[in-house]
């Protein structure tokens, strides 16, 4: 496995290098600026994994990706939490806040290793098996909801849903135009009716669709806070035990 560190503060880079050595990961290349990184990527094979700070001495490290098509996996190592959503849209494995906890670092490295294919032939075999196992009558997920409002029935398409939430033993649908509708059933039942590629149960209280997440903020106790377009009643928090699955879900 080939790795590099991109970090403008050299003492921080050396500290991270020592922590990685404890995990039997050798990192011989350390880069310290956007310009230096761009020049290096132009002349060298891209590594398997990059440990990347966000604010470098001459700008944000995102500028590197604007200049170079980088396929390497990335573990962000930064003191700033406001770039989490932008980071997750890249080839992100994890987002570690400084000072970096060694257990969190090891968990991030293990997550990267678990995602590596054993071999190209095995990957092809797995894809073939998946195609063989797909049933012609594969499950049809919920496309719309019919809701009674007074004497009328209202149809709400799945594309209009901003989130689902539970409150006072009721289950509600919240729409992108900032309206709430009471549903029959529970969030547990809803989970089985929604496409898991598009919807995720982030806690006991919320199910959210990926497309309505405006921003992701690193929150207390290793949790994540989601910013949605109109829902403001409560903080939309990814529970601690679901954070890793959530990160895998958003890719």
C-alpha cells in the first residue's frame, strides 16, 4: 500500500507519520502546499491512500482536485469541521479532526483496507453473482404517499420528501415546501418501503433522503449534524452508532 501525507505544518506531518508507523504504514512522501502537491501528482504515480489536511499554506487542498484527476482514497486530517460535506463528495474514507485520536486513525485505516478488492477476477465474479441473484420481480419501493387531509386525499411524490420523523408517537412526512403530514405506521415500517440507496435511518427519530442533505457538520460525541433545506424544528443528528454506516452510505 502506497501512502502520502499532505500537511502544511511539518511538525503535524511528522507526528502523523509516527502514528502511522505504529500501524505498520510507512509514508515516505510528505507534501506541504497546493502547488507542491499538484507538481508532485503530475510527475508521480498516484498513491493508494492520501492523508490530507484541508487548509494548506497557499490555499484549500480542494484546489488540487480541480487541477488533477486524483483516484486515490483520502482520509482527511484537519482542524476544521466546516468542509465535511465537500470532503465526503470526494474519494473520502473518513474525516478526522485534529488532534487526531490514534484509535480513530486506526479505524479509518481499517475502513480503507476493508474496501480494497481482493483481485480483479474476484470482483468480476462477485458482479456476475449479483446479476444472477437479482430477481426479475425485484422489490418496488415506495414512489408516492396518499395522505388524508380533512375531506381530501393528497398525493405526495417521493421526490417531494425532505425527511421523515417521529414525534409524540406519531410518524410524519416533511416536504420540501416546509409542510408536515401525519402518516400511518412507524419509521420501522417505512424503512422497509424506502429504497436504501436513497434513504437512510440516521437515528430513532429521522429518516433522510440523500438528495436533501445541504450540509454535514461534525458534531459532539463523534456524531454528525445534517442541515436540511427547510426542517428547523429539531437538530437532525446522525446517532453515534450509525455514523460509520452513514459515511459508507453517502460514499
